[in-house]
C-alpha cells in the first residue's frame, strides 16, 4: 500500500512538472504566442516592402522604356516645362 502512495505522488509530481513546462517553460504556450505575434509583424513588414519593391521595379522599367516617364517626372517633381510652353497654375 505504501508503494502505491509513493507511485501516485511521483506521478502527480511528474504531471505537475509537465504542466509547468507546457504553460510557463521554454516553448510554452505564452512563448509560442509571443513568437506568433512577432512572426505576424515581420510577415506584414515583408509584404509592405515587397509591394514597395514591386512599385519601384515597375517605375524603373517605365523609366527605361521611354522618355514619357522621364518627362512626366520632370514636370511633376521638378516643375519643369517645355520650350514655348505656357504654365498655368490652378488654385482651388
């Protein structure tokens, strides 16, 4: 009978240790949740950077393709106009 009580106590201690490791130890639920949140943040940042890279790549291709894109950038970003062209500024 004494052996059974010792066995029960040992099993309960083993279960308690396993529960502790599951909830609070290395690789526990809280740590996995934190890692998942970090992964979600990094995934979102990677998608934003991919979209930005795709837009820049498309712009590079457009600039290589012809003078129209270069002219458009010169007009909107630098305020340049062509020779013999009249500039009108519309204020709303």
